[in-house]
C-alpha cells in the first residue's frame, strides 16, 4: 500500500509516494534536511544541487560500507557454523571413545575380580 507523505527538505516541499510508514519517511526527510542545511551553512559557496549530490554520494558510500559489513558478518557466521560443526563432530568421536574406554575398564575390572577369586 503506497503512502503519500509530505516532507520539507531545505525549504522545498515534496509529496512522496512510499511503501514505508509515514513516520519512517518523515524521519528520513528530517535527517536529510538537517544534513543538507548543515552543509549549506558550513559552505557559503555550495548550491542546493551541490549539497544534494554530496549527500547522495555520502548515502551511497554508507550503503556500500553497510553491504560490505553485512558480507563480512555472513562470512564470519559461516566460519562459526563450520567451526561448530567440526567441534560437534569431534565431540561425537570423543563420546564414542569414552564409551569404548568405559567398556574396556569394565572388562578389565571383571578380569581382575575373576583373578582375585582364584
């Protein structure tokens, strides 16, 4: 369902169509407005379009970095899952070995008990 949201960015009003909630869209617009106004006030020589382009480049940089971070997290999770699988396999091997050793101990104790009866 598309929502129509009116926002104001650097003094201009826009009506946006979005599937996001109006509150979310309004918050984004307010954040962009604050960022663009700060850039305009810091530099007297930048135009609105210059500021928009710089904000767009900054947003693209953030998006690319977030994607790279997500890729790194997925890679780390894959490594953790593989390590957990290896640990589980090792644990199974050790459980079998422990079981085998317990049986061997019982056999040896039985043999000792039989020798002490003789």
